[in-house]
């Protein structure tokens, strides 16, 4: 069915989109206690430069102060904080060396690394952005002090926010310790209940995506908890083992729910409410109470009822099962997202034997590092890095020509605009300019109404409190950051800078729009293809495992891990496709219909999950020829998207005959054929 034409183009409507998020009150309090008091302390002691640098560091850390457990907060804030310290060191070294025009190639090199980091995940991408921003500010802001001292001051500001995060956090649930981790696992059960309530309706697929996101967040929280225990050589506590068991039970329930979503039969309200009882039990420490009665009407419903019973048994335990030991490292990891296939096993039999002899966790670690190394050296990383480097180089050169002394604002503005993974370029440019104008006007009004030496500290405190709330829209976030940075600049000795910022921002927006839309640097196919192909490879790995793996607990755990990774990769590819679709010059006529292709891949994962449930409960397993043919077709599809000119598979040439108890093979074939129809001109 053709889509109805939009009244307003996506690229024009995107700047007005707001995220509906709850107000993070603990983060608001932390923000108010960070930059403002630190800047005020510098003013009071007669050392404004340390106050500016520590306030700047706390502001950068405040951008990353998002809801989550304390340990996830340590990672999401700590890694970018280290990058801020490194960026400040690089920039301050350029300033102390009086680099002059040599600053341009030096910042281009930092910008290339920052852009290439965009493919390595959101935390590393944020670290790359903040490293580049602090390098620009460190090289341009005329503050006294050695490069090492400036870097340490910035790190001290980040550390202050981390300390406040440890002290000022949300109240612990009455269920006991592990408050953040318990809340994350409880959110999985809530998302599962929402997905079950949506079975058979239009909201089924979005509900399943929200469920996948909740699983990813809970998995990250528990993994970081285990990592901390290993680093501290601390024995696994009973409540930690019980929580890991309950998350594993949630993962099993989620697999059965995906099969129910695939069947599309609306479920009784009692079925959807059962996971909510588990969520309430996690939050309160009470028993879950009465659950839905079993109704073995289909293989998927029978699997769900058995998983529900197993979850009830897990919640009834006061001690972990025998599989969960009390010694460090003996708690088996709950099913989490598997990484894509890493380095292939060495070709020689002896080397292959040594590779297989490595522990699974060691192989996984090497796989992840090898994959990330390939990503950082791949074509997408090179394109991203080149785009950011050209923008930063051009904006720095123009700024040095216009403002030889206070030149840093123009390239700093380009830093937050040009990163290709942060959103559509036109939308971010419009919101950046509007937010800068609003921040400058508010700052000018404040400077007129509140004269004196203390009001910049008050302004920084207000901006820090607004910053966590402002993450719902880029223009609002820009206004808060502009307001705070102007306060730092005022204390640093540039009180007349506010008026020039609007002109500098306009110039930076123009440079970014021109450079960001150069053909090679803005090709949506190159920007999406890498993630889409990786998602199809992950889908292929899961499909092959479902159709070919034998029974057993080990294969079931691997199946859950592969399914989780496939959904995660598809979600990342979908986000990239949605961002590219909202670009100003998106070449939609000669590129595949990425959202439709990825939606078909998601349905293939759903169909494979339904097939796995049926096979587990006695259905006929497909023949090796049937399974191999579907896997090869999906592999050829990924190859066609990665290499233009590759012949696409046409499954109707050799149709898959529907056979008893194996209808999902036909479902998978139909989705593959539908995917082929959306590839466009390749």
C-alpha cells in the first residue's frame, strides 16, 4: 500500500520534534550544584581561571548525566571526562606553543579521530565530540596556566559531578540494594507487559522495539555490576545472583512473547498483567501474586506459560539455584547481546584448535576489539572523519582570519553540528542558531539586570540546572550551553563577546551546511549501508542458528544472545536510516528503501523466533538444504547492499514449499522477497 504524501517534508518538520521525557530531578539538583558553585569559588578566591575550567568540565559532564544506574553513569560520564581532559591538554599545548596557523592542521587531526569514533558506539562518539570541543576551547580561550594544570582542572570539574552522582541519586527502592539494576530489570517486565497488550494491534512492532531497548539497558547495567565486582575481587552476593536469575527469566519470557507477537492473536488482559506483577515484586520485594492461568492453545502460548511458571519459581526463591555459585566469576552471565562474528578462526588446524581452546569470554573480548578496530578503519569511519576534519579546518581558518584573539567560538559551534551520528544536519543547524540567539539574548538581559562580579556564577548555576531537562530538544540544550559558556567567557576576561557569538554561529552554520552536503561526505547510502549490512549479517547468523542448531541448554543461551544482538543491530541501523531520511539532500530516488528493508529483517527475526519455539516443542526441523538456502539468500541480500551491482536473489525462482509444522520457512522466504522489492536501483 503506497504511503500518503506528507504535507510537510521530513527535513523541514524534524527541527520541531521534541522528546517527551520525565524531568530528571536528581540530575537537575546535581547540575545546579556543579558549574555555578565551582565558578563562584574561583571568583571568591581570586582565581577565576580554575573556576572557569572546572565549571567547563562539570558542564561537559552534565551533558552526559542521564538516567541509569550509578555504574552506567560512571561509564557514560567517566569515559567522555577522560576525553575532555585529553582534549584540553592538546588544545592548551597548542596555545602554549603559539602554534598560530599550525593550529588548523592540528585540530583537523583531532577532528578526524573524533569523526571516526562515531562508528564505535554512542559513548565513544560522545567522548570524541567532547575531546574535539575541549581541544578547540583549550587552544582558543586565553586562560593562564600550564597545559597539564588546565587539563587537571577540567578533570576535577568532571570528577565533582561524578561525586555528586554517587551522593545525590534517586531514592533506593524498598526491595533492597541494587536499586538501579532492579529498576532496569523491572522496566523489562513493564515493557514486556506493554508488548503483550499490543499483540494483534498496530503498536505491536514499536512495543517490541521498546522491549528490546529495555533489555539492552538492563543487560548493560548488570554487566557493569559484574565488571565492578571482578575489578574489586568481591564475592557475588546473594541478591546479585537472584537478580541475574530473574533477568534470565525475563529474557526467556521475552523470547516467547516475540513468538506471540508473530502469531498476532490478541491475548487476555490477565496475560499482559502477569509481567507487571513481576515488575512490582522487583520494586517492592513482595511476592508477585496470582498469575495468568495456562492455556496451551499454540506452541508460542505454551512456551510463554512454561516460561511464566519458571519465572514464578525464580521469584519464589530466597537463595540462588545451584547454577549460581557464591564464588567470584561463577555467576553465569544472563543472555546478552552477542557480538557479530569477529576474526575468523585461524586456517591452520593447530591455530584453530588454540582459538577454540580459549575461554568464551576471552574469545568474545577479542572479537569485540577486532570488530571495533575494523569499524574504525572502515570506509564509513574514514568518511565521517574526513567530514568533521574538513568542517573544523575550514571554520578554524575563517575564525583565525576574522578574530585572531577570540577565535574559538566558530569551530566550537561546528563541532556540535557536523557529527553525522548526532542527528540530521539541517535540523541541528537550525536549532543551533535559534538556541544560540536565545542564549545570547537571555545572557545580555541578565548582564543588564544583574550587574556585578557574582552574577555569572548564578547564570552558570541556572544553566547547569536546566541542562538535564534540556536534552529533550537540541535548541533548548544549545541555549543552556550558550548561557553557561558566555558566563565562563565573561569571567575569563571577554565581557563584550556575547554580540559576536550570533555572527560566528551563523558563519559556522553556513560552513557546516556547505561542507556537510558535499557529495562524498553526505551520501546516505554510504552512511547507512555499513549498519544495515551488519544488521543483515546478524539476522543471518540468528536465522542459521535457529534452523540448524541442535537442542540443549547451551544452544538455547546462544540463540537468545544472537537474537538480542540481531535486534540491537537492527535498531542501530533503523536509527541511522531515520536520520538520513530527515536530511535536506537525502537521495531517496536511487537508494534502497532502508526502513522497509530493516522492517522486513525484523520480521525475519520474529519469524525465526517463532520457528525456534515450534521446533523446541516438537515441530519438524527444516532440512539442511532448506535452511542453507534461506541463509544464503539473506547473505546475498547483504552482499547486494554492500556491493552495488551484485545480483539480488529472487526466491520465487525456487519457491519454498509449505510443509506441515514448518510454515515459518515460507514466512521467512516471503519477507526476503519483500525485502528484495525494496532495494531500489542498485
